[in-house]
């Protein structure tokens, strides 16, 4: 039996209003168990210049990923900022944040944005300390009960 025709199929760029439906599809995807590995591989291929790691001896103890907005290269987002448990509160997060902001500045970025859970006190404090200010509170940003502060600073 031939597949039913799909009426009025349209291919268009993603918009914010697509968030819930696309998130549903993404979480049902075959790569769900490999989500972290997929992200690391993709960022390593797509954004190697703004994917930094902190190395202690031979061990990676932290990393950060920034991404420059495709159609607005003055804008960038920091997508990840992570320091390994046991190495936290020793200044590594500050060093990573300063390094990624420096790299983005060197690429003519003027504004850097980051989202953070209002409950994540260490991260909120770190970003405040490094000059980020709260631009807005995005309710349900990552789904129900997952509010995020959007914080910004000049690069
Ligand atoms: C947020 C994070 C990256 C900070 O890294 P870090 O290496 O511990 O940060 P630093 O040692 O450079 O600390 C910088 C500032 O952050 C704040 N901070 C760090 N750890 C803190 C803690 N446990 N409680 C409160 N504030 C803390 C402090 O203001 C600190 O400044 P201070 O040393 O003068 O007190 C780290 O806690 C982490 O990886 N958390 C889990 C992942 C995460 O939440 N990432 C952020 C997602 S948006």
C-alpha cells in the first residue's frame, strides 16, 4: 500500500515555538542513550576553537563550550561549563570562563549569553563575579519547572 500523502509539507528553520514538539522528537530519537557522547562529538567537529578543556597533569578536570550565533556573529552563547567533582572551588571554573570569553572576544563577539538554573548558586555566583548580569528569567526554558536565568556580559 502506498504511504499516505503528507499534505502541505513545509521545511523551515526552527523557531522557539517549536521547542516542546522538537524536544519530544529528540528525546524519542535513537541516539537518546548516547546524548552526551553525541554532544561532545558534534561540538568537537563544529566548534573546536570554542571548545576548551582544563587539564591537570594528564586528566581533563573541566571543559566549556561556546558557540557563535550563525547569523549574528557579534553574539555568542556558552553552552557548557563544567568542573569535575573534587576539583571544584579551586578557581578552575573562573579560569575556563575567562579563557572562553577571551577566545570569543578575539573572534569579534560583543555579547556573551549563558543560561543557568536560579537554584545553581555556585554557577550564578561565578557568572556574577565575572561580570555577567541577569537579563531575564526564562520560565520553563528547558521544560516544566526548568526555569533559567539568562545572563549576559560584554565580551
Ligand atoms: C559552576 C562551576 C563550573 C564552578 O566551577 P569552580 O571551578 O568550582 O569555580 P571557581 O572555583 O572558579 O569559583 C568561582 C566562584 O564561584 C562561586 N562558587 C564556586 N563554588 C561554589 C560553591 N560550592 N558554593 C557557592 N559558590 C561557589 C564562588 O563565588 C567562587 O568564588 P570564590 O572562590 O571567590 O568564592 C562548578 O561548580 C560546576 O562544574 N558545577 C556543575 C556544573 C554546572 O552547574 N555548570 C554550570 C551550568 S550553567
